[in-house]
C-alpha cells in the first residue's frame, strides 16, 4: 500500500517469471533491456523505468533504485518528461494478466504449439476473461502486463488430436478453424476437459453458463519456475 511503501522491504517477484517490463510493457532481452527490481514495490522493470532514486525507511533512509510510480509516491514530485521513455508514457491498452486472472472464466498454464509454424511446444499463461468470454489471451507469464496474442474463438472447433498429428504430450487437445490449428497440452485430465468444454462453447458463440474458478495457482507455478531456473543455473 502507499502508506507502507518504503517502510518495509517488498517481496520481490522472480525475474524469470516476467518477460515484459511491468511498467512500459517492453520485452526484456539480454543486451538492451535488462531486468531490475524496484526496491520499493518489488516489481521487475527495465532500466528506463527504474532510473529514479528515493530514500527508503527500511534501508536506513539510504537512496535506492525505484520505479517511476514509486518515485512519485515517495518523493511527491513527478519526474521530468525527459526522464520518462515514450513507452512509459503509453497507456496500457491490452488486458493485464493479473487482473484478467482475478476475473476470468478460466485461466492456467498450458503448453501450446501452432501447426505448421515450425516451432515446438511452448509454455504460456492462458486466460479467457469474464468480460470477453469469446476471446483467448496468451501471456508469456502470469506477471506480464501485455498479452503476446489474442485469439477470437468463434468458429473454432475443439477436438482430440488424431494419430496423424503425432503429438508426444499427454492430455492434449486442439482447436481448428480454416487453415489455423492450435494444439494444447494440459497438466491433467480434468484441466484438459474443462478447457475443451469452455473452448467448445466459445467456438459456438455461447457464453459460459457458470463461473469457473482459477484452475492453477500462480504462486505455486512461480515456485516451480523458480526451481527450474535454479536447476538450469547449476
């Protein structure tokens, strides 16, 4: 909260869980867009969005790197326009993953692959929002603030994969429309059936009859991703 900001150390978000700056939504890369933690709120931001300094009570009033929003809250002065990148000043126009998860028909991690795209299975965070129950949003991670892709679902047919699809993952299913086929793989059979049911309704243009709770805990998945990252580093 604004009252506690700077008075206690934040719980930092794991860098590997975030693929976009949580302020300006620019994608990170190893050369020009590195990840930084705001020492006030704990968000993962890029260099441009964390080039501000403020004194934090929990660190004996020493000056620390903070994001633009925390700088304004703590210092009470808006940064000069020259200190803000143009991307920071852009309004967020795409659904935020965290807000979508709280108000979703269904959301979870799934592995996915597009037929003919030449790319293998990839893991992503999928959301169908309550206010857009006929659209599937794909995020790189639950903490991302911008979707990588959105798929209007009307007209898609949902089915089990065929032998000719040669998929090597369990609990797989696919959605097809015209020349586009997307394959998915869930973590379990129940999750697979729930996604297939909801996607089938959306494909027919039917809104869900009942609200489906979040099917997978972001925190638990974050711990899993963190463990995987530690294993890779060792």
